[in-house]
C-alpha cells in the first residue's frame, strides 16, 4: 500500500466505504481516481479503481433496465430519514405532525404512492423526512427499498391501534430484508462488499390515543425493546412528538458546531452540522477550504472545556461547541 496518499484521496475512500448505491460508489471512485497521486507505485490501485468503475457502470445499466425508471429524492438538510411501515399505519400523519407539511392522508390503505420529502425542524437543525408508499407483502413499490437504502436513518412506524401490530412489524422488516435492506437498532455493519445493507433504525408506535394503544405498546416493547429504540406517539393528540424529534436527531449521530469569528460574537443562529466524532480539521474544511489549509490554531467554548481552550486539528468536537478559527 503506497504511503503517500493525500487526505483528499483518503476522504474519497471513506466516502466509498460509506456509499451504498452503485451511483454513490461511482461518484466516490471517480473522486478517488482524480485525487490518487499518479506514479508507478499507485498503478495497481488505479487499475483496480477503473475495474470497479466499469463493473458499477454495468450494474447501473442493468438496474435501470430492470426498473424501467428510477425515483430519487433530492437530499436537503442535515440528514435524510425514511419512514416505513404497513399500509394505513399512520406514516403520512406522523410526518405531517412532525413537519407541519400537508400530506395526503386517508382512512384507506395505499394512499401514498410517491415519495414526499418534508422538512422537520429540531431546535436549530432541519432534518428531511421522506414519506413513502407502504411496505407490504401484498404490494411494495419496487423503488422503495432503493430510497431506504441510501437514507441516513429509518423510522419504522407501527399502528398501535391495530390488532395485528406485531405481525405488521415483522412483515415490514421481512419485506425490506428480501430487498437486501436490514434495519438494525444498534450500529449498522458498514462492510462495503456486504450483500445486505444494514441501516440504523428506530421504531415509533403511533396512534397511542386509540384504545388498544397501551397494550400494544407494552407487547411491542417486550418483543422489540431489546432490538430497537421504541417511542410512542399520537399524530392526533401530539403526544410524544417532541421526544420523537429529539430521538431522530440523536440517532442521526450529528453534532452542531457554531463558528465564532475572532473579536465577534458566535454565530449561534447558524450551526454547521457534522457527523459525531468529527475533528476541528473537519469543521475547518466545512467552513472554508482556506481555513482547512491555513489553520494555525483554534479556541473552543463548550461543555467540559475551559472557556476559550486552545485546540489542535485532531481535537474531537461535541454537539453545541463554539469554535474560533485562527489562520
Ligand atoms: N386516532 C388516530 N388516528 C390516526 C393517527 N395517525 C393517523 N391516523 C389515521 O390513520 C389513517 C391512516 O393514516 P395515514 O397517515 O394516511 O397512514 P399511512 O401509513 O400514510 O397510509 P398509506 O399511505 O396508505 O400507507 C387515517 O385515517 C388517519 O387519520 C393517530 O395518531 N391517531
Ligand atoms: Mg401515506
């Protein structure tokens, strides 16, 4: 393995490992190819990247042929969360209550037929929720799993008013798994060559205002409480919605970092959103590439630090830190 690989290349390689669709993988590989140092020592790697690109091109062509068309939701905000569940379970109602966006809601199944994005605010962060048609053994749109697969987080919606709520959850998980998407409550396995993609998920039991609600919530907790984080809400009464917003944000594993120009107040109305575990260097790159390159040092304010503590590029930031960059 050549040792003189650039940070840009390493970054692209990380993106590649994270990518789950052929399209995302292609974009990352192209980035790897354009940032790899071009010399004899990397020739084998270059050839390997080109070979993978050719294979992916084939894969994309095959998929498009099979689907006939592709459906895609443009990403917006700090994270993309897909909402899945059986027909009529209350998915659209839940998204409408969390986001304030009007969606098609009806007392009959298979109401939602296209993906509908809706922005949900959690404190000062905007998170994109995606309403989807139902997941069911009877019929599931072929493109649903594809959208779930590239989202950052999945919410499994369970109708607490339904007699067969538990069977419905099992069905949702099985149908998605048959499409090579496995929902997990813990840390997903991000092995890039795995045939099944694991996605982080949490479970929301909705319609808790209905008479069977408490019993079903208890049964659900007994059966799935060890496997998934479980919340109980009602789109009708608003119960549990604030908690749900907070848990969705927390499960996305994001942090907010605020920039403070030297001799000025911190810009507290405009967080930069980064993945948990991000360093000062990651933050500086997000603010401006000049900062990333020329950064001399920085100061941080936040929980567990001395006010204005001096930090280095590899310092790991936390949610709500305020950072002053010096170049
Ligand atoms: N009592 C009560 N009824 C609800 C609640 N949420 C949704 N409903 C009702 O449940 C029915 C289905 O709601 P939708 O939001 O359309 O469900 P969906 O899961 O999006 O349905 P599909 O798009 O067909 O899969 C509607 O009659 C809603 O009014 C709730 O929290 N409490
Ligand atoms: Mg719907």
